[in-house]
C-alpha cells in the first residue's frame, strides 16, 4: 500500500483537494487515507493521471544508436508518461504483426511505460501497398501511420482509411506536401531569405491537410464505419483553421501539437543551431499563438512530443545536413506547465487533459480520473523550479533547445498500475 498525503488533485474534471490518496492492488482505493506501508507527504505537490504520448520515435529496431526501448521508455516515465505510442519508421519499419508483438513483449519485460506500437500504413512505408490492418490490430497496434514519410498517393490514403475503419484504428498523417516542402530546413519567409536557408512553406502543410480532409470526406461517405484521421504535429494557423472547419462540418478528424511548436518560433533559427531543425519547421509567433488558442477551443485534441532522438554527432552537423528532430519526453510537461500555465494563465485542468484524456480518447481508451476505483497509473508533479539539464537525460539524445530554461512542474513519482516506475522525491 502507498499513501500520498495532503496532495492536490488535477485531472480533466478539474482541480480539487487536498486529498489523502491510498493506492493498492493497482487502483486508487480511497481519497480519504488509510493504512499504508509507504507514506509520501504530498504537501505542495499535485497528482494527475499518467500521461499518454501519441507520437514518439524510439528507433528500435535498427536505429538503437539513437534510442532504444529501454532508454526511451525510461525517459517517458521520467517525463510522467505511463503510456506511449512508438512510431514505425524504424529499420525495418514496423509493418507486420510479428514486429508489433516483438515490441510489445520487450516493452512489457522492461516494466516501464506501457507501449502502444503504431504500425505502418503501407508495406515498408513505401506508400504503395497497404499493410494488413486487421492482423496488426490483433497484434496490438494502436494506430496506422507512415510518419517519417508523407502520404503522396491520395488513393492509398483513402483505401487505408476505409480498411482501418473496419477495425477501429485511427490513421495518422504527417501532413506536408513533399513537392512544396522540397529541401526546406526552416519556415519559408523573409527570415529564411535573410539567413540564406531553404524554406519550407506553410502552404505545404495547409495544402496537404486540405487534401487529406477531402480524402477523409470521401472515406466517410464510402465507409459503413467511421474512419478516423489524425493529423500529427500541426504547426500553422491555416492548418488549424482547416481542421476547425472540418470539425464544424462533423468530419471525424483529430489533431495534435508539439511542445516545440508551442514554445519556439523561427526566430530561434538565427542561431543556426541544428538542434532546432525539425519537420514541420518552427513557424512564426502568429502560428504559435494560433496553436495555443486551438488547444483552448478544442480544435487541437492532444499534446504529443514527436520525441525524435538522434546522435550527438548527427545534430552537430551543419543545419543543411543535420537530421530533423527534437527530443522532449523528459521536459514536455514541465515546459508547458511553465510556458503556458504559469506565464500565460492557461488552465491547468485543460493542460492536464491534453496530456491524458485527449490522447486516450484518440486511441479509444477510457479516461483515468482521480477517484476511488480508478486505475493507479498516475504522476506526482512538483511545481518547484529547476533548470533543464540535458546531460542528465535518460534518453540517448542528451541535447535540447530548452537547455538551461528554468521550469516547474517536474514529475517526481510515476506509477503504472500502482507500481513505482520513476521516483525523484527529495
């Protein structure tokens, strides 16, 4: 038995407490205390449901020099994540039931965050032949995506949505038009011109979202079940407006935003730091403000990290040659707790919802609320501020665009079904 005394509670239902939370048998047994072998003083801390990340690159199999399940899932629990969706753009891609089962088996043996592998939408992520959605769902795949690649063939995407809908699987898309994006390494515009860097235009995202929403409209008309399109790492005001219009029209679309698109803009690229190279690129302040508004009004359903680790050597290449990607599993919540909640007054209830109920709903999972009988997959958070120190990351990617930023809201205890998987209590 574990008792967390005098702790504030925060979930999608609101803020309340303090409460004395008794945990045992993998559940919350009481909010009014009780006898326990281990007692934690929760004064000044707050307890939330465990986070779910819809979008993380754990690089296994085949790219373990960048990250592996052990390091990625340890980084996850240190970031307060009890559940995580791994992307399938590995070597080889995760496109078979056997590959999905192998990942789940290894993750279960590690006893850290629960892994919900995404599987490739097309064989080899080549965009030509669909994978077997039913077999992948049976093996434990949580969604289908060719993330890491763009879906250039609208017919394949339509067929994929129709097939996936028969098995209740979302299809997630990296929404950029490759012919417009070309070799862009930062947001296209006056700043890119000034810096002499190739630009990736906002229209590349907007054009692809517009097309994909029309493909979804077709799939909805043709399917007897409801297809579900999920748009990954949305980065532009116009893209957001398109999703908002689609939702108002009743289309079954969801969307996510990342910590980097919510806290950084193209202005950071004045440093020419390759750590900031990400796809889609960091946009303008206007786009950032629109995304925050989208989180508030429900256009955006979840915050997802797009945790994308690379080796130090890769990220020390020049900006044109360095790979795209920012690691953020260990800092995502403290970053947004500080930058959105503390500095902007963003409601804590909504912020927690975007890390919990929002992504859980996209995967068709039941919400976890802090009440008697609820599953004890939880995170204890400390508002005390401290700096981001990438050298101490559990991830193999020990670099960060937020290095040195002073943040609060750090996870100090993470529980998965009542089992302690991370503890950093003072």
